[in-house]
């Protein structure tokens, strides 16, 4: 009896494995092309939305989409390892959101050497490092982070009537995305003497670090009455620190990405604004571009996705 049960269990397991295996192409058919999307992390609503957009386009085009990411955005080594493993599997194209603008260069070079076209999404590769290594990037898909930072700075000037003690929560140091947003914000506020930056520190894009870093900022600089965070996750963490300090409504907060929780905070009046980037559209364009490259078609070298300032509608309660 035991041997009969064991045999049935083995048959069931074999059937289960077979159901989860992609069927080989029939005679006369070709295998579906495979595009690998390597994200910084999947622990962020921004990248989850990017994955959705990419998957929808892959389904539309009949492409197999493989999505992989490290647990944390700061884990550059893990992302490099993921890319190298995907190169070994000989995917048709790679779409990458780099965790490090410089660090990603050797992995791109390996993809070039393997004849795998590379699409860079959201975060640009550092120009000098790319030129020095002689790498080839087929296209960049993303928004203008500098312009987004500039828009955030202009909004802060408006809502504070040109007078504020500002804290800045930065992204990963040396990372093009955060650096561009900060530069845009500072350029927008540079000629407004009443806007004073009293504290600036990285929180590595993460919500829990946003809480801890901003809590320390408030203790060191109780005069802070405005905050620009280079992404919404850090902004949302900072808002938890603001609430813990009993200062909700007293500190004007502007974020970046316009994720769902940030939009809810804007409607609730606890966040002033956030800059939307439309990551779903980035994912769609990345897969569309990868598909064209696999087919040998040309793509535009720079594909800009629009940005938009999201704030509470005038007159809304």
C-alpha cells in the first residue's frame, strides 16, 4: 500500500513539474524571444509599477519576460551577479535600472561582448565611465530627473512664499537619479535667499531610513519647516518622524515618484506635492525597445517619459 501511495505521489509531482515548464516549440515554430528586466528592487511601488507596464507590453508582443531584482536598491553587487547570470542564459535583450551609475559598466561590457543588446531604464549610466570602458547602450528610457527636481524646488518656493528652513533627503551618493534631482532642486532655489538648506543627508531611497535620518535631523535642527525628499519612500518615512514629533502640518513635504501612499498623503493634506514619473510607461517602452532590438530594428537613443507635479486640487477639502 505504501509503495502504491509513493508511486501516485511521484506521478503527481511529475505532472506538477511538467505544468510549470514552458513547452518546447513545435516543429516549424520558433521559441518566443526572452527579455530580462533587471530592477533595482521589487520592494518599492515604483518598480512594481514598472514591472506591470513591462509585463503588459511583453504579453502584447508575445515575449517571455524575466524580471529579477536585489532585495535592496543599494545592493549593487547582487544586481551585477543577477546580470551576469542572465548573460549566461543567453537572453535576447537586457533592460536594466542600474543600482550604480558607474558600477554597472562592467556588466554592460559583458553583455556587449555576448552580443546582447542593452536598454537602460530610469537611471543613466555615468557618461565618463561608459566612454572609458567603450560600452554600447542602445537606448535610455526615463524621465528628466533634473527637471523634476527643478519643478519640486519651484513648488516649494511657491508654497512657502520664498521663506523656509529646508531639509533634503538624498538618494544614494554618486547615483545619477538622486544627484540630478538634488541639482535641479538647488538650481531652482539658488536665487531665493529665504530658502535655506539647513540639513542634507542620504536615506538610501528607503522608508525606514527616511524615518531614522529625518528624526535625527529634527533633533539637530528643530527649525526645519520644509522637506524635499528625492523619492517618496524616504518622504513617507520622514512623515512618520514628523508625526512622532507632533509636527504634522507644520513641515511642508515634497516627494518624488507620486506612489499611491504619497498621493493619499497629498489628498489628506500631510504632503504638499510629489513629482510623478510614470514608471509603467518606462517599463512598456523598455520592453518595446528590447523587442525591436532583438528583431534588428533601430530605436531612438534617448526616450523621455513625461513628468508631472501632483498636488491637491485647488478648492479640495
